[in-house]
C-alpha cells in the first residue's frame, strides 16, 4: 500500500470513483455528492492536494487535502490544521480500513507541515459514518449549519455538516 499524489493521468479513475461513491450515496442518503468540477480536481492535482492509495498497482482510494477551509470551519480555520475531503474508495478495496490508513498517513503529513489538527466534515448526521470516523481516531465535534456556501460544491448548499477532528497534541 502506498499513498502518493494523483497525476493528471489519474483523472478518469478519480471521476470513476466519484461516480461510484455518488451512486452508492444515492441508495442510502438524501444528500449526495454532485458531479464535481473537472477544473477543481485538475487544480488539486497541480497543487499536489489530490491523493491516491495504490495497492498492487491499482487505485484503491482517493482523497483531497487542503490547509485552508474557511467556509466550513469558520473562525476555527485560523487553527493550524489540515483538512481531508472527498474520500472515495474503489469497491474492490472496501473493508480494508483505508480511512484508518489515511489517518495514519495524515498524522505524519500534518506534523511535517506543522499542523496540530486533522479535520474532516460530512454533510448531514450519518450516525454510522460518525461512529466509523470515531473508530478511526476522530473526535466528533457535532453539527454546524453552514452560513456561506458560495463557491462550495452543490451538496453543501444550505447544509448542516458534521465536524470531525484529531488533535495531534492530545
């Protein structure tokens, strides 16, 4: 297993995994991911913020990172934090605790970049996902009704998000 930056050659695989994840979300939840803007993902790749987990040469999982997330984290955005977004797992690799692998990697990445927190959000109050992220080491901080969603992907529009955090200094 290896975590490394995605490349522009990975674009089709990234969007395939987003489609699979969105189709799955549609079977379980009322809120699901929209079709993401290709420019968003291309920019993340260029800025080395789009990642993939490779297992035996196959893309098992993708995710994005940023060090700035003011519309979701509001006043807490000033904290020294890294943010993880849009984790999508290849169905062939489900059940392999890939989020835990991301968390273990993120602890080192956050430390290297002098960040105290690893943070994530998810739209809505999905109790199973909240419990799963807890098992992966995140503290559940509760729900937050977003105030300004302009420019965010469509699933954030007028949304309440569940916030998660790992404090590396705890």
